C-alpha cells in the first residue's frame, strides 16, 4: 500500500471516528483501496453519516447529482482529493 | 373479468413524470411503455433492478400491460438474484441499460387501456425466518386500491402535485408511493433518487410547486442535521420505520410543513397514517381493521385477497379503531428501513464453511442507524473472510459491525443464548 498523505490521514481518522469502526486503525486504511463493498465495507448508511461529518469539518455539502458519487467514494485518496477541491474551511 | 386502467387520473396532455428536469407527458410515456413492452420476451418474469426510477416505471408498466409479472428480491446481492433466476423459469433481469436498449431498438407494442384487475402485478420477496425468502404476491386490483386510499388519505393539493422520493422503487413503500400512485392517481413523480441532503434540496428546488417529499427516517435525519434551507413542500411523507417524535418535530420546523407517516408492511401495503407530532396513534385506512392477537396483531384489509394479515408489531387498539405500536417481535430487526429476521441472519452466518458457531446481536437502545454485532467461532477464518462471505448473501446494512471472533459462545445448559450473556460478552470485548 502507498503511504497516506497528510489530508488522507485526517480523513481516515474522520471516517473511523464518525462510523465507530472499532476494528479499523486509521493508519491501516490503504489510500487506494475501495471504501465501499469489498474494501472497508462501507455502505449507503455510512455515506450519509460521512457526508454530515464532512460538511461540519470542511464546510461543504457532498452532492451525488453533479458528480460521480461512486468516484468520490472509490477510495480514501479520491475522497480526500474531492475534499481538497471543495473545502471552504 | 373485471378490468382496471393501467394509467388513471391523468389527462391527455398531462405530465406523468419529471425526468432530469424535462416534463414527460402522457403520450411520451405511453410511447416509451410500448417500446419496452415490445422488447420483453414472451413468458418472462421481470427481475427489475433498475436504479433509474423512470426505467423501473417503464419496465413495470410494460410488464403489467403484457401480463408479465415483476419480481422484487429482498436485496440485490449476487446470490439472491442468482437464486431467484434459478427458481423462476423465464426470469429476465431488467436494468437501466436493458431499458435504454429497448427504447432505442424495439418495435412498439402499444399497451391496452384496460387490464385484468386480477392480473398478478408483482411478487415481493422478504427474508423469512426459515433461511428462504417468502413471497408476497400483489394483484393489480390490490395495488390500485391501496394507491387510491393513500391518495385520498394524504393532504395532496387539488390539481397537479409533484413527488420527489429518496426511496428505491424495489420495496413495498417505494413501489406503492413512487410507481403505483403516479400511475393511477395523476400525481407526477420525479424520476431521480437524490441521496445526499444537498441533492434532495437541489432536486426539490428544480421541481415546480406544489411538492411532496417521500423519504425515510434515515434520510430525514440526514436532511434535518444538514442545516439547509428547504424549498416549500406541502408535506413530508416518511415510512419504513416509525419516526421518533423529536426527529419529526425538528423536521416539521426545518421544512415548515407537516411530517406524515405511513404504517404498512410488505404483506399489507400502506394501511394507516399519523402525523407524528400529533401523538402516537395511527388511523387505519377505510376498510382496514387492526386487532391484537395472542402473539401479536393482525390487520383485516378489505382490498386484499387474504383478508387477515398477521403484523410484525405488537399493538394496542383504541375503541375507535386507532392504534399505537408497542414494539416488534424480538426476531425482527429494522436497520435504515430494511427488515430482516435475526433467525435467518444467524442461519446464513452458521452456513458459512469454517464457522463453527455464530450469532448476530442487536445492541440495546438502537436507533435507525444502529448496526448489528456478531460473535463468531471460526478458528480457521479471518474477519475479512467471514465478511466477504456474508456480503454475498446479505444486504450490506446487515453486515456486522463489529464482528468479534471468540472461542465459544455463552450458550447455557439448554444450548440457548440468553440475550444478557451476549450483551455482557460484547461489553467485555468492546472494552479491550
């Protein structure tokens, strides 16, 4: 696995804390592995929770309509890049 | 033979649906249904997995017009769909791409105006407690009558009204409200399925008023917590699990509109409503009577074939027929509006090769987002192995979080697993 970049470390912690993933260590999340399904095993309930945490932490609302939702959540890296582009705080 | 229309309540130039901002008129819709009907193979039953609501609506209406029933599996997992295909000769999986190809290529087969009211329209499957899904068959007559009752009960404005829904059409509430109701009542459905609160807000704003939002407690909570400004709606409709009154009050404030709930089940369809902030009592639809039974409750529903339907909830009925819910049978769980039987989940877990023993546990004080935990005895498997195998047979909402591998389950002398012993074990594991 490639190393986590600084924002990826922060987002990994946000994911683990928000979703109470008791058996996941944030540093162990492969930044290029899928977050949903086979990878970290997240689902749509998590996506809603995560969207709320992201809006509170980074000051913008996630949208699925105007972008490819599957792409945004495809990996920790993709999600972190999306946050980097849209964050207001 | 008694007949009913396939499409009712809409006039020739009326709009049936809003598809990505475009108005779809009745003639356009009928043309599209004819093309999809022309592409359906004879004798098929349609496993409708369409993500796009318009594609689902077309395939459903086309199937109904051809006398080909729709099958709706309890979830979309590979194994579930494969099992359904194996058990139904002529099973045809319909997805968005299939419908798009039909629209582009097929020779149209115009639908009849009237169809046999007793025609089998759809079979919905729910996971039973036996390890095999149970089938719930719906005739067009019953779906039609249920939608008419909902139309009359809820405070829809006179004249055109536009619905936006966050729910998929593949379960009973979604099917009744976002597919059958628009077909038979003249209400117009937005064919999207917005997911994040900002999506819901944008889709609502793009619809002309009057508008109604159809959703679930899970999405409603997300919308309320997002702290957005909401476009005007006539009311918000929620179903699939009872709404906590605090959440309903916050939602009424956020949307500046009443929040109404439907009570129903896959077996009965919608049978009662309440405005949550007015109190806990549900008012049954006309022709519906709820009665407590020895081990639960049952509903007598005049428009269904089987007049008496057992309910999964315990109820207390007032003299005037209104009722309150007292909780549900301990075997049944509801996560994000999806129902499952713990007994069935346990069977699926124990059926995994390498799992010697295992049990799912729902923690105390659960809300609609609370996940199951699992305790598993499987010395030769990793957590990932077990989760991967569960994922093939379960809806992701029921995957255990966390899953603990343990040396033995706290079975008592009778071989049973007392709930308190399981909770104690989870508590100890969680602290380590």
